[in-house]
């Protein structure tokens, strides 16, 4: 499998963490591309023009991150599953993954709008996205004590979103405001899968 990702995308990181957690990272041909390369290369692969996107040996294309992560997990026959098969647990994990992905989406939208010049920046958009971020962080702080250990796909998505939020410095002081979530996240950062996929200072 060939997988296109950008270095700092929380969604690309989620796929890379999943591959590391399942022991399959070395079996993936990672294509690390810049945002500029993405605009040239990816539309011909993914009609949405987004990464991550994976190309299987059969030529089949998979996007976006939840689908790719589910595919990676389906190849994991020896280790513990990131997405459980039992119905109740499965929906709980996938719902938490959706919450993590939604947090990342709000962080991206808020950060992009906040970085615009004053004459083009919409404070309404920033406030709306930050409202989503604050709501998600509050909910996750209440849930953190019940998170799976070792992490499943939901926890991975949440931690990747938090990593991107910190990388973009969008919510200063969040660790003090949400101590339960912060304590859990500190433990996640010690996992090799997160150490190996930490955001860079480029891009």
C-alpha cells in the first residue's frame, strides 16, 4: 500500500499512528508531500484533493482517514484490534473517532481563519469554530477517565487532534483547564507511535 500524507496533518498522523500501533508501518510506502505538492498530485488520485489517500496494490484508492485506518486494522490479524468487532464497543470507538476528527476539523478551520489578514478575517467564523473546540474539549475531559488502554481508534483520533491543536497553539493553557484530558494525553505522548509521528516545525 502506498499512502500519501502531509507531515503535520492530524488525519495523516492518525493513519501513521494506526499503522505503528498495529505493527504495519514498515509495510506501507509512505509518500510525505508538501502542501504545494498536494495541490498538484492528489486531485488526480482523490477527486476531493485531500490527504491522506492510499493506493492499494490492486490499484484501488482509499480515502479518507477513517476508511484507511479501518483498512489497516483489517490487516492486523495478530495484535489487538483498534476497532473492535463487538457491536456495542465498535460503535463507541467509531463515535469517539468521529469526535476526535471533528475536533481536528474545527481546529484546522479556526486556525486557518485566524491566520488571515485582518481585512479578510472573520471573527464570527473563528468564534464559531472555537466554540466547537471548547465544547469538544469539555466533553473529552469528562470522558477521559473511561478511555481505552491501550488506545483504540477513538483515542488515537483524539490524541492526534490535540497534537495538532498544540502544534498550532490555538488553545493556550488548555492543559490546565482540562486536567483529566491533559493527564491522559501526556501518557499518549509517551507511546512510540506518537513519538515517531510528532508534527515537525515545517509546513
